[in-house]
C-alpha cells in the first residue's frame, strides 16, 4: 500500500460506510482503528477490532450502545458541520496522529466520495498525510514532494486540489513537467504512465492529489 516509512509510526485507520477495501488492511499493534458510522458494520464482518466508533449512526442499524467500554462509542448530533469521516480525522489529529489510511471512503454516495477527497486536503493543510483506498487504487494529497518506487506498468494522475498548484515537477513519468502550474478546473495531469524509473512529484505552492495503483511504494 502507499504510505508509511520503514520506521513504523502509529497510524490511524478509518473505516467508512462505502466500498470495503479490496485488500486486507495491515494494522500494527500501536495503530488506532476508528469506525465512522456504518464502517463499524464492515469492521465487525471482517473481524477487525475497532478502538473507537464515531458518528450520528444514520447509516448503522442497530447503532452501538453508548458506553465507556471497548470500543469507545462517540455519538455525534444528526445536524452538524462535519461528516462522520472528518469527525474521525479530527479525533485522531487531536491525539497526535499524522498518518491516516481511509477505507470505505469511496464507492457509496458520490457526494461523500467528493467530501472524503476534500478530507485528504484537510489533512495535507495540517501537516498530515492521508491515503484513501479505492479498490486497487490509492488517493493521497500532499504539499512538498513525494518519491515513488519504480514500476513498469500502470497509470498515475495528479490534480490540483482546492486551488492552483504552482511549481509542479514530474520526473520519471512518460509525460514530465518542469515548474508548471496545475489549475483545479483543468485536468492536465490525468493518465500519466510509469516508465520503470523512480517517480518524483513535487509542488512548491498548493496541494496536489495523486491517484496511483495500490502496491506502489513510497520511498
């Protein structure tokens, strides 16, 4: 999967009510597992122990009982500004987590998919990284730069998220960019191709959303 360095720092795994992951998540002992509303049903079915269940429980019937036990259940009001996934992210950020894997964030309602992509930008703006798993695809948003391991097959797309992305560099791909500007309303960066070389993606100002095959290692 995309993501964490070899020095494994604790990760927050968030399970939503959308499409279940195509691959079994790798969850370490120190990681935190948070089920956002209907995501709790999937964790139960998959035999994954949730540490926290959070939501207004409009997509989970029956709703888990409120208690101080295991898991911890945090009920949110039905009328609120945050989605259940964003509330789960905020809960984990407040506890010091900076690496997030989000499952079930796509494949359900389209508006929730868009909202969850915005959540990746929310994390990037706060110095954190989120990886959203969509079948055999990873979505991640970042500022600065990332380096991906070489692979010979597959496509990768890069988009400006939330505003213009300036000073964009792409190296090691079929179509390279040098100090380019990507606009959020013009999909210039869609469907690039791996070439068997390590891939550098860099942005000097703004946030980039990268979409690439699951199993691509981040160096």
